[in-house]
C-alpha cells in the first residue's frame, strides 16, 4: 500500500509530464503558422478547432473522462496555440 507522500510524488511526476507536453504542443505553433501561411489559412481556423475538440471528446468518451472538463482543457490549449501563433506573426496581445 502506498503512502500519501508516494502518491503525491507520482502525481507530481505526471503533472510535470503534462506541462512538458503542453510546452511541446505550444512549440508546434511555429510549424503550424508556417504551414497556414503557405496554404493561405487564417491563424484562427474554426473548422480545425472543431476537429481537435471532437477528437478530444471521442478519446475522453473512450476513457470515461468528464467530457465537459476535457472540452475546457482543449479549449484552453487551442487558445494558447492561437495566441502563440499571433505572437509569432506580430499580431499578439503582448506590449
């Protein structure tokens, strides 16, 4: 049987992995932006956002996760990527 400390350490490792994966996903903004420029696609691509959300919901359903929470999480990830693409293109909200 695990102690609470051991369980929390395991959760901490998972959290660290999640943050690294989010960083990796946001870092893809450069490649995405370049491809969008080459193909004449706007930074915010609602149809692709829908595809990403539907894919996330499908996976969440298979894993019996809270679909509403997964939609929120992926909505945040999409917004983070859009903001990063805007920053890279000079359209960002940063001063």
